[in-house]
């Protein structure tokens, strides 16, 4: 009985990790697809942010979308999962800083994180990114407790 209970607990951790990765993949996959669909609007948002010069806007937009797609795929590859989560956490930390910047600079254009699906105020995007970062930290902590997934 004890062995089954331990196996069941181990399985639960793995399932929790996978569930967390699925939620993150849905969010980042949807965001990347929406940015691709409304790519011109996304570029306009980057220009309005005053963080990217107009000459680098296309490169910055392509880089963000590419990172979202590649890291989302990495969530489902066990050997890349931890690194993908760490890089996504770094990216979300930049997004949190951007949310603060938008609020401080009173940038009138709403965040286009999800393209035409919906836009967010700086406070809404800050709360979303804090929630995503919390989920990533939780999944990373769960991964660190699973010996086979420690890289």
C-alpha cells in the first residue's frame, strides 16, 4: 500500500507539472498566434511604448513572437522544460517591467498581448503577468522535487 501511495504522489506531481505547462502553453500559444494575426498593431504598440526605436521594431516584434512559440514548444520537451520555464519567467519579468512603464508613462495604447482578442490596461497586464510568473515558479519548484526532471 505504501508503495502505491508514494507512486500516486509522484504521479500527482508530474501531472501538476504537466497541467501547469498546458495552462502556460495555452496562454503563450494564444498570445503568439494573436500577435501574428495582428502583427501591424503589435508593432505599433512597440513603437508607442518608446522602448524600441522604429528601426528595431520589426526585429523586436519577431523576436518576442518567436521566443513565445519556441519556449511554448519547449514546455512539452522534458529535457527543455526547466530552461523554457526559466526563460519564460525572465520574459514575463520584462513584461511586468513594461506594464509598470506603461502605467508611469501613461502610454495611451492598450497592451496588445493577445492581439485583437482583447486588450488590457497596464494594471490588468501587470496582474496577469504576476499570475503567470507565480504559476511558473510553482511549476519550477515542482520540477525541482522530481529527480528525473532535475537538469
